C-alpha cells in the first residue's frame, strides 16, 4: 500500500509538472517526442525506474487528454503529436512547424504569407530535409536534448524524434517537399512559424512553378513584385541558385521585368543551348527562343507575335 501511494504521488507530481510546461509552451501543438522528453527529465529527478517510464508516459498522456489539456492530432500514428488546449483555431502551418522542427512553409504558401499572391492555396506547402538528412538532424537534436540520458531514454521505449507523416490537417492537404539542400527561412516573431525568406520564395518560383500557382502566375508575380525585392532575389539566386536557375531568373528579370544589375552579366555566361533549357521546367520544349539566355520560352503569353498593320 505504501509503494502504491508513493507511485500515485509521483504520478501526480509529474502530471502537475507537465501541466505547467504545457501552459508555457509557445506553440499550438507538441510532438510525442517533446512531451516524452519532458516526462523523462522530471521522472528521473523523482527516482522512477527506467522500466516504468513507458507505462507512466502513457498514463500521463491519457490523463492530459482526459482533462482536455491535450487532444490527439488524428491519426496520432502519423501526426505523432497533440494539439494544446485552446488552440483549435491554430493554422495548419503553425501546427506543422510545431510537429516538425526542421520544416518550413514554402512555395505558394510562402507567397501567400509574403503577400505576393492573391490566391488562397487549398494545399499547405512545406519543405523539409530528405529523409536521410532529417534522421541525421534528429539524432543530433536528441543528443543535444538528452545528453548522457539518450541511451536509457531509448531503452525505456519512449518515442524518438521522427518525421510526421500526416497528409491532412482538418480539411487542408499537406504537401511536403523533401530537399537535400534546404533554403533560407525566417522565424516569424512571436510565433513558432518558419517561412521561406522572400529571396528563397522567388527562387522556388522558377525552380518549381507548378507548386507556385503555375508559370503564368510566377511571371505575373515577377512582373509585379521583382523590382521591389530585387536585391534579396539577386542575393539568394546568386548564392544558392543552380546555373539553370540563374538563366531562368536572368531571362525573367531582364527581358520580362526590364531590370538590370551587375550580377546578370555573370549569369548570362551560364547560358548554353540544350534541349533541357526551358523556361518552364515541366512544360514542352517550344521553338520560341531567347538568344541572350539560350532558353526555350515555352509560355505562350511571352511569345505572342506582334502583328503589324499594313
């Protein structure tokens, strides 16, 4: 009876500790790994045996759900996380950034955030590392979080830091782009939201226009906004763009937007003839051609012939 009472007291202390942690959590959702890590840290201080950790963690999760401090993000097996009390109106973008520490909002979703488009994406676009790199970063994060406790934490069977596989939040489909080289993003002040920088967003537009509303929409956005953001666009593409990125951006910025910068002279040296050199990477090759940029201009609105009155 004495041991039972002591265990009950310890469980109550743990529940109170986690309640306080959740009250100060600065995100609308929390991953099962992060919740388990806090549980382990406080349980260790109370002298709980490793073998009991997994059972206690399950009990605590059930209690937190029963008192409505947490609710499972369904399906929990894919989301691997919980929504905090009072966060039912949190955006899918905020929730994804809460559950995946290495993801950021990108493509058309980033365009919407930056006010570059008047479209309201039906899909949330997010970018994160390739699976192999994600796991490597997760290992580094767990080592940093747990230090010498990492081995006993894993022996106890507590959740690892693993990528969410959720494909939909409420009615919003989630599209993850996995990239071996992540772009620049910024943390939104007063939020857990991570969003591609303005320069990276313009780079994504020419790399993957189909994820940015289509090439025609990309051209319209470049035409309307590139002059305003010219310096961050050039800096991002100059540092991180591939040769074909610089050629495509060079064409849009010079021949469509009628802008000029010193860097364009270097970008033009990368122009070369080739069947794969198309303005729209996903479109069919067109005979219309930019001689300066050695690029097939496979967007009809840019190649409409000018008629002359006789």
